[in-house]
């Protein structure tokens, strides 16, 4: 291992002290993570907050074998150490990364293939809001469901992290995104990200989709809701459509109209990102990397973010559970706060 400076013996991190509510998140000190020959060590400036973090805190999403027990699946920061086999990163480089856990900390070890350079003009806080959602949508909607130019896609939760990423990725690929939101403010945000239209959750979603698509339905659906939404997604889908299930915020079981699915030739797929192997995540990173030049454009609409101190991660989780936020929630470490002050 090579490092850019003398590393400390321990670090501040946010621990889940017991399964339960946000109050179970507390700052504690831990030894620095060990890095393998193919890993990089990142000094974390910012960490994104995501739905799987909340599920892990509640005791519903255990880390896979060998992964850090600490929460946090995406970070941005500086490379401070390299495993002996790493050749594609440099010490001192600014990166964003999909982690296998452990992002709510001052340092995190990450397989080198899961880290990408920050898009030009992005801060650490902005970049930390990108990897988990963009990797998830790229894998499920693009690589698996084959979203491509000219298609239409219905995006539930269009003002959140996953929904916002789905709208922007669809737009980059030349597809048309229709966002489902729950307030005028959230609808405005979805439109600013590139949606061609929005539907209020209180409307008959399938009927509005058919109106917006001249009776055809949408080619793809991104569902983060689950539950009763399943039947509506089938009704809103075009023939040979594909429904991508990413989360189940409102129910993990649902009646599904199977005959209608058969008649339309629909595909329903589900996926979780964290348990997948490093080779799969490296392949996803390569696809995400192709989007980065577009994200560096001065005209690119960055996601809205709300910033919390890492030591107050419980407040961020409580805010996310309230479901009133727009965009992403991000934690700044002490180092991240120093860097932000330096740039102000």
C-alpha cells in the first residue's frame, strides 16, 4: 500500500447502535478500514444518504459478507492510499465512489473500479449525491431494461434521488420521462431535471399516462413505491414494456394483474445493488463514466441537495423519512466542512 500522508490510527464514523429509529445513529471512533490490493482509501468529504441506509438502520437490510457494518453507500473525497494492484487512480485525486458500506465515516475503503473522477465544476457535496442513484438507474433501467432513444419512461418519486437520476439519464439517452410527484414544487423540480410532463400522485396515473402517450402507454416504468402501485404500472405500460422495481416504499407485496401482463408481454424486474460483486459494479461504473462529460457542462442541472453534519446523521435520516425533501440529502465530514470553508 502507498499513501499520500501519515494516516491516523482511528477515525470518526456514524454507527448504528441498534436497529430502530434515527436516534440509533451515533458518532463513534473506529480504526481506519483495511484496504485490499485492489482497493483505494478515500478521505471522505461528503457522503450521500439513501433509502438502503434507512433500511439498514431499521434492521431490514444487512450488509453482505465482508462489507463494512457502517452505513453509507456513496461518497466523494480525496484518494489518500492505494492498494498494491491499483493502477487507475492517483494519490490526491478527487473522486466520487459507490461504496460497499462504510461511507458515513472520515475514511472508507472502496474497490478501485467503483470510483470515478468528480464531474468538472462539481463540489464534493454535489458529487456525493450521485453514485448510488446513478449506478442503480444505469444498471436497472439502461443495462437491464434497455432504455434507449425514442422510448418513454414513467418515473415514480420523480423529485427524489432515484427519480431525479432516472429523469436525467433518460434525457441524456434521448428518451422521454414522465414524472410522478406529490406537490407543485416537486413537479417543478422534475421538469427542471428534464421531464416532459408530470402527473400528480392523486390523479389516475394510468389514465394520465395514456392521455400523454396517445393511448399507447410507456415503454419503461421506474417504480420506487411498490404495493398497490404495481397494478397501475401494468395498466400504464405499453406492449412489450418493462417495469423496473427499485424500492418498495409503500409495500413489499401486491396483487398483480398477471393476465394483463401476459397480454401485453410485460417484464417485471427487481434488483438490489449492494450485494453484487465488484466486477458487476465496475462494469456499471464504466457506463456511468460515459455520462460524466455531459454532467460537466455549465448548463447541466445539478441535483438539489440538503447538507447535514455527519455527526448529525440522525437528523438527515429523520428528514428523509418525512418525505418532504426534494433531491438528495448529504452529510459533510469535518474534512468536508473545512474544504467547503476554504472554497467559500
